[in-house]
């Protein structure tokens, strides 16, 4: 006699198992796990036959057969991709491949809910930078690239014009000891609010160009955005030393609005001229920070050699716990010399050339 297992399901998530032997079938209730969603079968289960020559009387008691050791042909488990089980792989929080992922979701007792681990080690949201050695910091030189062609002359003339207006506003003097601490801080903070604009403009323009032309950028975007972030870190470091006044902030707002738009449209017209302009502008920045270091060593800003550097600067440049404002100025000058050389090289390349950096 052939036997087979029939399953009848109902919307209430219960099912009845029937062992069918011959023409009749006996229905035995069997509960399906509540986590599954059941659908009613269109064909009802057969009822036991009690009349006719082939009638089979119902036995007094029939036990439900035990489940087979292997996987059942009729699965009552939810689909793995549609499950809402917290142990499903797709439902677990993303863990970077560099860290060891736990075999199962951590228990609430072992989860750092209060952020204690975050307090012990602060998150870093900046691009990693090379660490300068003392020899590299001391070996920075003030250089100037000779003018070659109309682009260089236009760019250098604009830098000279901007520097004249900036020197007049901040009462800058190249004579040692003529600048007070307040004048130095005003000049440095204002300078860094402007210096962070070109890299961001260049990165945004080239990013949109890559999307628009449906082709790669050849590595320029990363370098330009890293430069903009580096200049912003200069500003944030010195803001720990000086908090600008309302008038100073208004001047920064006005200058940024004008300079951003002018540089943006200029970059659309001639990127090479803009990079040459930034190269000459960074030459001026290296000159300014070198003069600041001279004032520190000469005694005009002697306390900067003893004042601890801000924590944000020590972490960014990894200056050490005993770093001073003098070390901060030296690190910023090294960054400016790097931007100077990078932009002079980019100005000599075609827009589609690979970035050598």
C-alpha cells in the first residue's frame, strides 16, 4: 500500500498532516511555527471514507510520524532573504573587513551603548597625511618659479595685487619684530580662510567634469580635495589660539563669497592659470610662515616656543605631547611648500594628463 504525506494549511498558521493510505485519508493536527506565513491550498484534504466496500475504519489512535532526519520536502521555515530574524546575515550591522566580526550579534551586556570606547579614542575624520621629520621641517626653503609665458605673468600679477591688499589690511611688515601676536594671528587666520577655497573648487569642477563626460579623472580630484582639507586643518588649529570677532567673521564671509565665485569661473576658463596662481600664492604663504618663525626665534614671539600646540594639531601632524606653537608653524609651512610644488606641477600638465602625485 502506498502512503504519502499531505499538508493542509490555514490562515491561522496551523496545518493538518494526513497519512493517506488507499482511497481514504486520516487528518492529524500538527502545529506549524508561528514565525512562518501560511497560504491556503486550493485542494482540500481528503476525508476518511466510512461507506462502501473499500471503507477503511479509523484506528483508535494514530501518532504523528516523527520528522525525517534530513531536510523535509515541505519547508515550514521562512525564506532566508525575506526573514526578519535578527540572526540573518543580511540583518546584522555592517562590520568592516579589517576588524574581526563576531559569530553572532553581541549581547546588550557587551555592547558599548554609552560610547565609552569612543571617548577613549576619538574618531578621525581627516585624510591621513605624511609625517614630517625634524630635518624636513628645518629644510623648507623660500623659492620662486620664474615667469614663463602669459599665464604665469597674469597669475603672478594677481597674486601680487592680492598680497598688497592683504598686507595693507593686516599691517604686515617684513622687518623682524614689527608684528605683534594679534597681527600675526589675524593674518594667519584670514589667510587660511582663503587658502582652503582653490582646492575645493578644483576638486568639485573636475568631479562634475568626470560625471558629465563619463570618464575617469586620472587622480586629480583626490589631491585637490586633500589640499582643501589640509588648509582647513590649518585654520581649525589656529582657531584654538584666536577666536575672531564679529567684524572679522563678516570680513571672512564677504571675502569668501567673492573669491569662491571668481575662482570658480576662472577655473572653468583656464585651469592651468588657476593652478599657477595657487602655486605663486603658496610661495607667498611659505614666505609669511618663514618670517613668523624668524620672529619666534628672534624673541618677538618668544612665548610661542613654549606655548603648547592645540590638541587638534598634535593629533593631525602627530607632533608629540610636548609640541609648541613653533612646531605648529613649522608643520604648516611644510604643508604650504608641498602645495606650492604640487600646483606648479599641475599647472604644467594638460587637464587630461595623469596626476603624478
